[in-house]
């Protein structure tokens, strides 16, 4: 088996979307795969590529099994050119039926509101952010995540960052951060009213000192 950690390429975006959709458990509340793709693209891929100054994927025998993105204040963003024309994804979301639109709007707006409240008053304390970090289910327990994380930390130390933050929630493997030197600063509970019923989710903000 050949495990490789490398910079992100355009052809990695689709497998990264699949990892995000699995991590997000999107199929639990969105049935249509085209809508999942549009939601992942507009909620995750587009903003992450716009903000990030660092990115790496882990590949196993050529297959993408993990991804990490980070940003450093003052550094040029590096991945905007990987974006494509998202008109079809945007139209897909604009044409959602009333129930689907409610799910999308609620997930997006309530998550953004929770994160804004979590960082309020702390904005100037950090020199960077862990923008997104996930590994595929089959890669967990193989130290792939630790290798990706160490790549980001090396980059941040090289650029003289002192402290970074990240947002995560109970939909993700937030225990990784509790066991790898992060400090939980605050949390906020949100309750989504989904077609399958109420979904309680806790949003966290963590800091990491370099």
C-alpha cells in the first residue's frame, strides 16, 4: 500500500466532496444525490477554496482518503483557481421544493449564526484557522488524520502563527481535537427542525497554540 500526502489538485475536488458528504451524514436528511452535491459544493467547497491558504490530501494507492485545509492571516489564498462554474449547483438549490429549501436554509443559517456567536470578541486573537479536516471512514485508525494535521501545523509554524481556531460540532469526530492538544473555548446548542424530526447539534470553537 502506498500512502502519500500531497498538495490538492483539481481532480481531487470530487472525491473531497464525497468525503464531506459522508462526514456530514448528508444522506440522513437529504435523499437526492444531486442536491447533496449542490449543498456540499455551496456550503463547504466554495467557501473553503476561497479562504484557504494551505491544503493537503492523503491518498492511498492513488485514492483520496483524507483532506485538510487551513488559512493563515496575511497569506495569499491558494485554491480559488480550483473552483469551477457553480451555476448549475446554485440553480439546483434555488429550485428546491419548499421542504428541501427549508432544510438547506435552516442548516446554513443556524450553523453560521452559532459560529458567529462562538467567535464574537475573539476575532483578533488568532493568526489562522483549521478550515476543514476529514478522513474517509476506511482510513480512520490508520494515523492518516494525524499525518495531515502535522502537515498543517508545520506550515503554520513556518509562517510564525501563534494560535489558530476551528469550528466543529457533534456531527463530526470532535473527539480528535480533545485528544490532540486543542482547547475547547465555548459551545452552543442548535436544534434543526428537519422533515425526519428535530435534530439537536452542538457547535464548538476550539483553539490550538503552536
